[in-house]
C-alpha cells in the first residue's frame, strides 16, 4: 500500500437537503454506481423515534433519548424481492419507520443537541473504503465537514409535496396533497430554523434545484462533478 493511500481519508460525498428533494433516491443511485457505502442518516433519527415510542420515552427527554441511542441495535437490509427491510432490536419495523408520523417525530428529536451528539459517532462509522455517500441534513456542515464533494439538493415545496404524495399513494396511504404540503412546510420550518445543525447548505456546497430535473439527470449532474474532482 502506498503512503498516499495510508494518509488520505476515505472519500465522502454528502447529499443534504429537505425531504422530497430526491436526495434519498439520488444518493442510493450514486452509491450503486460508484460501488460505495451508503448512509441514510434520516433513518437513524427515525429509528430512534421508533425506539422511543416503543419504550415510552418522552420525545422531549433529551438525556433518555441519548441514552436509548446507545442501546438500540439496527439492521438495515433488503428482503428477497429487493425491498428495504429494517429491524430494530430484531423486530421488523420498515413500514413504521417510513410513515409520516415517524418522520415528524424524527424531526422533533433531531432538534435536541444531545440526540445529535449521540448519533454522531454512529454516523461516522459508515465511512469505510472505498467511499461513502452520506444522505441527510447536516452531512456536509457537521458530520463530514471534510467531504470531497458537498451537494445541497433542493426543490420547491409544492414539487416535493407532490413527489411525497405520489410515493405514499403507491404504498396505499390516503393523505391529501394539501395535508402533505402542510407537513412538508412544517417539517422544513423546524429543520431549517433549529439552533443545532440546521438544514442549510455548507458554504462550500454545490446547490442543485431538482424541481424540474428527473432523477437520471440529477445523478448524471453529480457524477459529472465527481469526475471533475477526481
Ligand atoms: O430524511 P428523513 O425524512 O428520513 O429525516 C427525518 C428527519 O430526521 C428530518 O425531518 C430531520 C431529521 N434529520 C436530521 O435532523 N439530520 C439528518 N442528518 C437527517 C435527518
């Protein structure tokens, strides 16, 4: 192994942005394309929210939540038909993990500094060779400030609500578009204005508005940036 390899950190590309910006799908596509690891940091906040509900821990009790974060066992994987399968302490919770209620609970606990600190080391452990695509809100600003490339993927709230609406409809949920738009705006407000690690682009992030871009175009755009850096 050459000295350069020994001294250079494992490369990370951060994809931050609000929910519905397409960052989840784009990040997974990039990870598959490059053969890199993938961190869905929102899933860790969601998982902790689920564990808190299960154990009757108050969503405002920062120290109990931080303590719980150190005890839970998560298993992120895929079922035989390729669908996401998440286990919390050995029990499957995939549907609950992805529902709107859990997203809102995750957003609430994510505003607590002690919770963010408790999840920091866990997130950084995903940084393994040959590289990591990290999807979240503060990947480029807090968790991986030395990332090779930082992307902030945004889109108009109306467009993000519509994407979420279509996604939920496919899964058989029946919330109205207006309800989802209201939730998108409320979650944005909380994520963008919280005191600790708010949802803002890192100073050195490339901001991409995906409102009028499809997934293929967005992925191609980011791959182009990666090749420029290498
Ligand atoms: O990406 P998501 O919808 O699964 O995230 C759920 C919530 O978790 C989101 O509203 C805010 C919070 N979150 C965060 O604060 N920081 C992250 N890096 C990821 C998610």
